[in-house]
C-alpha cells in the first residue's frame, strides 16, 4: 500500500479519494469538508509510511511472530484471550 500514497501513477486515485471523502463530509454536514478530507489523506499517508514494503511483507522470518500464551497476554493486556478463544472455536463450527 505504500506506493499508493507516494507514487505519481496513483495521483488520480488519491485525487478521487479526496473528492469522495470531501463529499462524505459535506453530506454529514461538516464545515471545511475539503480541509477534513486533506487531513484524512495525510493521516493515511503517515500510517502507510510506517508499513513494510512488499518484500518485507513476504519475508517469513519477519512475519512469523510465534509467542507463548503468557507473552501474548503480556503484549495485549486488556484482552480476555480465554473468552476470545472459546468464542472463536465455537464460531468455527458454523
């Protein structure tokens, strides 16, 4: 996704995105819809800048993040993994 926000070949798509988001803000009754749309694109551009490129995304040693249950719980405090996993296993039957 990173090239989408940087490369000139995607400029028409970014412009169409701005037009769409601006229209959504107008429909929602926001003042300064154009400015809000620009802010959204800027935020998404900043987020995309921190993403890995395609090569890193395909690197199995970088994307394989095996952790123990205790490590998972330490990394994601506030998530009840017991409840989540029970629900997930239950839902897979459907």
